[in-house]
C-alpha cells in the first residue's frame, strides 16, 4: 500500500559530492543496485554537461560553516508504474526548486520489509537562488553582494531554515515552506493515485492532527538499527521500541476493528429489518384518481345502485318467471294438451318477454347515463381540483417511500462492502510493511 514519507536533510560543506555519487550510483557507488532514474535541472552553464561539477564546486567554495545542499527524501506510491513515478518526482522538483535552484534527483527501487517494492526519490537541491547573472564556479558560492550582484555569489533562500533555530530551550519548529511542501506532496500523490484508478490514499498529517488519539506514532528506527537487525538479527533499544509500539497499536486496532465490524453488522441488520417491514406504496395515477372521485359522486353512486338492483334483483326475477311460464307452455303428454297450454299461457309469456326487454333497456339506458355523467364530471373544476390535491398527497407519500427504500438498499450495500473490506487481521500487516529506512 502507499506510504507517506517526506523528510528534509541538510548537507554540510564537503558532503554534497559524496551524497550525489551515492544517490546516482556513480564513482565508488557504481555497484549500488536499485537506481532506476536520474535527472538534473536548473544547472548553471558550467555544470550543465557535468552536474557532478556543481556539487564538487559547492563543497569546495561554500564557506566553512555553510550548507552545501538540502535533500528531500520522499516515498513514492508503489501502486504507480515507473513513468508515473518519474512524473511525480518532476512535479516535486518543480514545486521545491522552480526555475531558480539547481537540483539532482534519483529514483531508487529497493526491497521493503514485506518483500515488496520500496520506491523512493532523493531530491538533492541547492539553497542558492539563480538570478540570471552568469557567474564562474568560484564566484557562484560566495557571499551575495546586494549593491553589485555580479561581483558576489547567488543569494541563499532562507525560507528553509527552521523557526527558533539555535534557541534550544524553545525547540526548533519546522519552517512553513517545509509544511507547505508536505501538504502539496500528499495532494500530488493522491491525484496520481486517483488518476491511476487506485483507492489508496496518503495523508501527511500526524495522528494527533487527524484526531486519532488512541494510537502511538511509530518511532524512527534509523538505518543503523535496521541493517544491524537485518545482518545479524540483533534488536537494539530503538528497534525494540518500534516493535513494542507496533504491538500496542495492533491490539488497539484489533479492538477498534471489532467494534466497527459489530456496529456495521448491526447497522445492516436494522436496515434489512426496516426494508422488509416497509409497506409498499404504489405510484399514483391521475386518471385513476379522477375516475375514482367521479364515481364517488352522489348521482353516479345512485345510478350504480339502480343498475345493480335491475341487474341482480329485477332481471333475475323476470327471467325466472319467464322460464317457468315457458316450461308450463311446453308441458303436456300429447299435442292437444300442449296446444292448450300454449294458448293459455301465451299472454302471460308475452308480458314477461316485454318486461325482460324493458329491464334490459333500462339497464342499458342507465349505464349510458352513468357513463355520460362520469365524462361530464371529468371536466368539472371541482373534480379536477380534488384530483390534483389528492394526487399531490399520494405522490408525496410515494416518493417518500421510494427515497426511504433506496436509502435502505444503499445502506445495506454499503454495510456489505464495509464488512467485505474489513481485514481478517487487524491491520497488523499495514504496520509491519512500513518502508525500510533509505
């Protein structure tokens, strides 16, 4: 995973050239492995072809107690490919040095403590601000002459000096310039990770600044302690202190993760329970509401009652009477009796037939009247007003139901993702894979 590491180092007179050769794997460090890219920038004319000459001149001509170089040692996200890491290193060099400070940077790919890649960049840069005046190397590093700049050296950038420097009882504070670089570097890394499609992010803030008060920051082990353990397995006091902090943090993280997991499972169970008990609300239809209001009108209800009475009371009685008379007309053991019965029941049968036709006609008439009345009520202003009000009320209930249902569904999915993303072991791996000292 991506780690945040950015530290500032100061090189005194005589240290610039050896350090340049170390980070670029040249001269006596030519056998050094893992140097995958080297780049230089903003060099004066006399050092463009040979950047090493600049650092040699800095060691030779810088005053005895002066600073020959500063260096930023920065971790690169291991999730990014080398071209993206190079581009990130160039952005850092541009942010730190602009067009005024000479610099050299080298990207190293070394082995981390977890066996993975530990990509990082060493940015070695000069405090001297180039003002466009061409100077020889023996003049470049002299004290600046404000009245005649061409006769003196380049001005030094004092913004990198720590606050309260030399006042030990108050303690030195990091300069605002360094704090800005730390924040900007985190933004650069996160933008690159996002563009790469990675979900990993880095944060330059301390535990205290992030509001994480229950974890202890890991103490710096240092290269000497680390390589001592790597070579002979010996754990000195600094190495043991780091392991104690890791063990303590792992126990705290395990407890935090257990609480988070239990809370997430409870959250999902409550959302599922509410979703299953949520009463479905159908989407309202304005035409259906309008028809319901029209059909509930008094005259429409009265006609519906009359139609129901004709169809289910009068019509069955007339039909049954007609069928009984028809059976009697056709009754008889011979044709004489049947002829007598037909003659006897003919007038009654005819009256029942007329009654049947009359009831059928009444039903059709009232059905048509009811239909025309409903169509007229569709256009009535009071009916339209009532339908609009009822639709607005039902629509509000429907959309409230949809919003709640969707929220509960998203809550369940979010809880499932949180549970799936919960580490099987409480982030102890993250603590142990912290990049090795450079």
